[in-house]
């Protein structure tokens, strides 16, 4: 099967490390929070930003600098965005229940809203404090400490960003086993029944050159990298009906087949496939796969 969609990983086992992406201010990449090494990187970057912010708090209290207060609020907001996302992934891993028969995958959407609210709230708080200082000016004390704390804030942010980027560059991954779920097969069968056609020719899987630890080690050596640890990590993800529908409507050959249908046929397909998916048991939405992960470094 051809896959051109992003995979959401959860319930990881058997490996200490995985793929991590770089940091952007105010944003926590979900791929970081869903992997073991990513959680490790997220934890320490959270600690780094919180330590930076607490140092700045001390100087804000002593100096009364509203500019430094704004930067401190920004750092607290950056760090705290990891909390709702981590909670969302924890809830997602609980899987389906008798009340939530397709799992709690949509909780991640609420985590995104919480992150937006956190960033917006921090900006509003900083604006309020700045406006209050304009209305009631006060002298700024210990200017040297303000400059020092601002420098600490800059270094702390940059150190966290470099840390996440370096972790991401050290680690790579590829599919070892990428199976279809029963729900995905039902979606494709329903598309074929409605004569959905893929205008692109079939292509071989691009990860077949690196779907075993031996192949990944060989590729590292070919790139003049020294393999340090290559392993297979298995994981389980429980799709919900909404997430599966969005994925198949947005990515890959199922998207192209859907777009090949005229509007009336597309509407009929969506109604038919949703009815079919609603009749499937929760287990039909469970995705079990394996990824070959590798850690390598450039020779000194």
C-alpha cells in the first residue's frame, strides 16, 4: 500500500530514541511529544525554559522592568504549551472505552486550542502590563541586572532551539512494517466501488531500501556516518472516525481517488463510507506498525 500521509505515533515500545524536529517559539511539535526520545527532549527543553523564566522573575521583581516582564511571560508561555499537549497524548494512549468507542484522538484538537489560548493570554497580559506602566510610570532599577537577565533569556531560548534541532539531526527512522487497518481497507474498497480512480501511476514504496536495521546501518555507512544504535520500535495508534476520514480525504492516493469523483458521486461515497465505518468495531481502527530507528554520528 502507498502511504503519503503523516502517521500519528503513540504507545511506543522497545526503543529509547526516536525522531524529533526543531523548536519554534510558542509551538511544540506533536512528533516530539509522541516519541520516547522526543519526550526526553521535550522534558529537558521545558526545564531549560522554566529555569530561564524563574531567573528573569527575580530580576523583574527587583528592577520593575516591564520589558523584561514581557520576555519572562513569553518564556513561561513557551514552556507551558508542553503541558496540554503532553496531557492530550496521555489521554490518547488510553484507547477506546465504552463511552468513547473510537478513542480520545480528538483531545489533541483541544490541546491545540489550549496552546493558542496560552500564547494569546500571555500576549494580552504583557500588553496590559505595558499599558499600565505607561499610565503609571515608575523608574527601572538595577539596569545591569535587566541587561544580564535579558541575555540569559536569549541564551536560554537559543540553547533550547539548538538542543531540539541537534537531537532531530542525530536520529532518523523508516517503516519496517506499515500495515493497513481494517477501517482503511473498508474506505478504499468503498472508493473502488464508487469507481474512484487514481490519476497517478502506481509507484514502489520508497522506504523499501531502509526497512530493516541492516539496510539502515548500510545507508549510514554510505553517508559516511558512524552507526551507534539501530533498532526496531513498535507502536500502536487508535484512530477515531473523524481522524481517519480527514487523513484519507487529505493525503495520498485516497485523496486523489476521491477528487476523481464528481460532486454527486463524492457525496454519495462519503455518506456510504461513514455508514460502513460506523458499523465496524473499535479494533478495526487500531493501527499497529513498526519503525526502524537509527542513531548515528559524524566521525570526529
